[in-house]
C-alpha cells in the first residue's frame, strides 16, 4: 500500500472533543493508506486516496473505495505553502476540516460500526452523515437502519435516522418512524455527579428486571453507561412492536431505563384482530402491555372481534353477533403517564 505520511500526519483536525465511540474530531495524527495511490489538488485544497483507502485515527478506522480529505490553512498561519506537498514539505500550517468516503464505506471502532455507500465527516460540527443503500449503525445495545440518511453527532451524543428509520435493540424491542432520534449517555460525564430527574414517572410492572440489554453492565460499573441509549424520540408514522401488540401513532418517546414508550396522536393499538383507538398510549416494552389513555372527559374506543364461528359451533354455542364499538372507560387505570415535560 502507498502511504501518505507528511501530508496527513501533519494535518491536525480543527476542533478538540471528548472521546466518543465514532469521533474523528480529536486525538493524535491520522494515518491514510491506499492501494492505487494519492492525488493532491492544490487549487481545491484536497487530497484524494483511491483503492481500498483507509484512514485511521486512534481507535476509529474509515475504509472506502475512495477517501477525500479537504484541508485549509490554520487561522493566523498566513498563506498556505505554494509548493506541492512532499516528504520534505511542512504541512503544519494546514488542518483537515472535512473527510469524505465514497463506495463500500465502513467505519468502525472496537464497539461500534457504521456502513453506507457514502459518508461525510464534518470536523467543525463533529457530525458523521451517511447516505446510500443499506445504511446501518450498530452499537452494543441496538441497530439503527434508515432509507434516506443517517447522522451521528458525537459531541451531542445523538444519532438520527431519516426515512423509514428502524431501531432494534439486542433484546428484540423494535421502534420505527419516519424520523428517529436517539440520545446516548455521555461516557465522559462525572459518575459521582447526581443524576437528573427521570423523564418518566411510570413504575414498570411485573417483569421489570427481564430483558436487560446485552452489555448493560452492573450498577456502579463505569462501562455500564458508556454509549447507553438514554432516550429515543420518534416522529411520523410511529410504530412500536411488543410480543403481543402493535402500537401506531404520530409521535413517540421511549426511555429504556423504565421500559416505557409513550405514543401520542391518532393512536391505534392492534392485538390480533382487535383494535383500540385513542389519543395516547403507554407501552411497557418489558412486559408487552399497552395502556390506552383518554383525554380528560373523553373516551377511547375499540373493536373487539368475536371468537371464530367454527369454534363456537363446535362447542354447541350459538354464533355471536358482530359487536360494535367498545367503551373501555371501565378498564383498569393505566400507570402514571409521562410527566408533561417528557413528551416528544
């Protein structure tokens, strides 16, 4: 492989940042190699590496058919060098502000991995944008896919999937929407600092200890919260699946620590052939139980399908009449809902 030592080892990234699972905005020098060689475009201020191109910085590796590093002069360093960059040239006055990867892109660390057709890492904003087909972001606790684009904001501890976005956790919980926004714990936060108030006031019911995600760690283990999903917000055509129900609505928020997903707006809860409708629902992702919630003074409604007529005849029972809408006001009161500030 051909290696570009002086140019990219000497080009510093623009802004420091706390270490993140996929973060190219800080650390030591970057090492770029390529099978087919490099092109230096001085006027455009970019370097192009082609053929199994690889960029490595600390624990982050970027692999693609082609890599493009865009650079600029550092503030206060004066004009950029006029001569071509070579082994003897001083590139200390330049800095990379954008890294582009094209074709069979794979970005990985010891724990996380992202794949796409194209990826752009903006150093100034510390954001990775993925586009193309078969986009996927894999972490120890969940897998996110999307149709249109995906964003990974390392300093904001946030991932965004746009267009038929889906998140599946390691314990089988599934949330999909037009747009999904996931927030993770800050691994550099002070573990001795007091935790903020919980966004969900609901106490999980029976089975609250079941379904803990792989790699969740033990209480007190600093690695237990590293990159841990803290909150998931969903917008547009939201769908939450449990082992017994499918809940659909306009917006939603899910807090893994409590296991509760609140879905609001034209909510439909489907259980087999039965369907309940209402303005909001709380879904316990740990127990699989969904509670439909009515507005103050309002009602929820539903359609409960009878047992199969053949089964009824075999038991000698008369064929039941087709039921109408069911008033569910008499059902058990749902758990305490999310506090108002926790809505999407």
